[in-house]
């Protein structure tokens, strides 16, 4: 398995692992009440985040630029997540 395929597999497994947190929490608490659509949206956002970071790592050459673009991607992700969660804006 090449390095690129390994990183893509880690992105997929990381997404699934993070989605297991609310899934397991639903069994222990009534405060976590996710529907199928919630899992699909969260999974899509996490997968896109991972793939965008992968693209930055692949195509941006300098370390300074990588840090800038990864930070920009993470900030946009956090804003979208907060907007969907509580209607921040």
C-alpha cells in the first residue's frame, strides 16, 4: 500500500472513529440524540476536511503556506460546524 493510499485510509478510519463517539454516547445519555442525517452531515464534513488537508499537503510546497492553508481550512470547517450546531451566525 502506498503512502497516499495509507493516508486516505487513515482519513476514512479517522472519520468513522470520530463518528463513533456520538453513536456510543447515544446509548448512555438522552442528551445526545443524533438522527441519520446528522451522522451523514458530520461524516461528510469530516471527510471533506481530511481530504482538503490531504490536498494541501500534496500540492503546497512551502511549510509556511501549508500552515496557512491548513489553518484556513480548519477555521472554515469550525465555522460551518458551529453554524450547523447552534446557529452561530
